[in-house]
């Protein structure tokens, strides 16, 4: 349902004017840190998760990244990271629809050891909604917005940029390669 509803909202959003500034929303909840970065531009969406070692889905000794993205035309296949991608996209498209604006969106999520068990896509949808109900930090440049985003995350921003398709290199791999 998240996919179906957000895809319809996405099509309407693509007809709206761009947001006027860079925005950074953040939230810390249930062992997760969330950052939602919105930039003026044609609709694109990316969601990236960083699972810390010792968390439910990461038994390794390295931080594991997983993410997916879409451009203005949407996705061809189902997102490899599963329902979390669509749950966050629904929260984002709802917020943009309320505002009647369009944006480039990047959702970053750190899952720490404090999250004892996964709570499913519900946690993702409601956490991103909660973050977007907050007052964003606003900036004139992407560089300023990225600097602010980095203040809310434990992992240095350079690691996020290396796995981001929309902002950086676009490789999904573990942190150990860069150490």
C-alpha cells in the first residue's frame, strides 16, 4: 500500500514548484537516527540505511549499508531494501503534497545497537512522518545542508556520500573498505 499510495502522490508532486531552499529534518527514536534532506529540484528520492554491527540484520563487525533510489520516472523493479523504502517514500510524499511542493529527497537512517528488535515498516513510516512534522533547518546551499545533516549522524558524512546514488559514488558496501 505504501508503494501504491506514494506513487500516486509522487505523480502529483512532480507538477508542483520546487521547494525554495535546502532543508534538513532530523529525529532520534527507538535506537534509530533519521535525517531527511530536501533540496530544490526535480523529484528524486533515495533512502539509505546503515546497520551497525551487532544489530538484528547485521551480525558482521562492519557497518552495513543498504539503499535504493529513483529518478523522476520512478523505479523499474521492487526496491532491494524492501518495504522500508516505500514506507519512508510515503511519509515524504505526504509532506510534499501537503505543501504542494517538489524536491530532491534523501532519507538517511542509522540503526544502532539500542534497537533491540526490528519493528517493521511501521517504525520507518511513523519516524519519517515525525521527523517531517518538526521544524527543518533551512540553508541556501547544499554544502551547508550536508554539514547540518552530518551533525545528526554518528557516521561521517563522507561514508554516506560514497554509497549515495544521488549525491556521491553510488556503491552499497561495508564501511571496512574505506578504513
